[in-house]
C-alpha cells in the first residue's frame, strides 16, 4: 500500500474490513480505532512506532 504522509490509512491486510486501526504518519505517528474515531488517537514518535511494528512482525 502506498501512503502519502499526513493521510490516515489502514493496513492492506485489513482488506474490506472496517474493524481495524488506522495510522497517520508524520512528525508523530497517530493511531486510532476505525469503529471509534471520535474517541481520539494515540500518538507515538516514529522510532517508537517502528519498534512496535518490528516486534509484531517478529512475533508472526
């Protein structure tokens, strides 16, 4: 999946499912629940987000 910085996107693994998380990458990486967007988001510095993604991939 190609992403333009600053736009919300979800993993291509989600397919047509609407129950997942979306990510917005920039100076901070923002993560939100697609079912409850109105509740806000979590924010990470990019290196924290990269570490999380790496650990999830290793665990697969």
